[in-house]
């Protein structure tokens, strides 16, 4: 059975993952308003992935005998002045989520909760990929945004991202 503190941390993570989805939809709204539909699409897909992460945490808690309770999802409060701002905010947010998951892992390790540690292993790997993707978006934007054709090509590339639910997510 899960320790009460670990269960609470996992339950809070559900809310954080749902906030991530909400935040990324806000980024998508910004880019849609700016006419960058590829960037908007990329963040719509990102929002779907974050929702999936929330559902994985929810299922883990339920499968381990814990009730899930939802908290209010904060309203995203970022104001963007230039197209690079959401990309930077996204990278910063991914580092924050990595920190949150690492804190849960640390607590589980301290309690020798190997099942939760194994569950979180997938998320730790996933966060490494998320941080790399966020940093790569910044690099690509910085490289191509100064040229209208380059920005157009990058925007078109981002339209090609396909949502695919994880088939390798953690077993719960």
C-alpha cells in the first residue's frame, strides 16, 4: 500500500499535469492568434500528452487503493510579447515538472517504495525527452525565425506532428 505522503504527492502531480495541458493550450491559443498554426498544433499535441500523463498518475493511484481528488487548475498567467516567449516558458515549465517528479521519486526512494520508483522511471525518462524537445524548439526558432521563409518552413514542419498515445508508458 502506498504511503500517505507519496499518495498525496502523486495526487498533486495529477493536477500539475492537467495544468501543463491547460498551459500548453494557452500557448496554442497565442500562436493561433498570431497565425502560426504549426506552432499552435505542436502545443495542442503537447497538451494531449500532458493530459495522458495525468491519467497515468490517476490510474496508478486507483490501482493502488487510493482515492483521487482534483484541485482547481490555475489559470495560465503568462503574457507573451514575442513569438519566442511561449517557447522559453515551455522549457522552463518542463524543468519545473522534472523537479516535481524528482521530488516524488526522492520521497519514494527514502521509503523504499520500489513500485512507485519503477512507475516514475518512465516519467523521468519522458521528462528528459520533454526538456530536449523544448530546448530544440528554441534552437530551431532562433535559427529560422529571422527569415520569413525559414519561419514558414518551421511552422509547416510543426504542422506535421502527430499525436500518438504512449504505448510504452509505465505499467500501473
